[in-house]
């Protein structure tokens, strides 16, 4: 049985977002401190701030690559 991933409501508007498949491991946060934040109960993370420059975007892309749940997505629009 497969479930459909849903974009978390906490994500700020913009290209990058986290889905409800997040397991709360926090790896993304360690890679991109400026861009991810944890939920109130610390069970999942979301995009807190879209990348402000190339360096932050590289951090987010690295987090996307390493995320064990593959639940950091982008909307495919070139920024
Ligand atoms: S790395 Fe992926 S699974 Fe881990 S907290 Fe971040 S978004 Fe969630």
C-alpha cells in the first residue's frame, strides 16, 4: 500500500518544502541551519526559510541528497 506524500503546512512559501514523510531525524537542519526548523513537538522538520543565496541553496541541495526519507522536494521551478 502506498501513501501520497503531502506538503507540510508549516513550510514557508517557495521552491523547497518538506513532506509528511519526514521522520524527524534532523539531518537537514545540521546541513542547512538557516533553512530548516523543527516542529513544536520535534517530530518533523520543515522549510523555515527559502535559500537566500547560492551558498544556502547548496546547503539545501546537500540536505535533499542526504535526507533518508527523500522527503525534501522542490517544485521544479528554476529560481
Ligand atoms: S533529513 Fe529528511 S527525514 Fe530527516 S528531518 Fe530532514 S526532512 Fe526529515
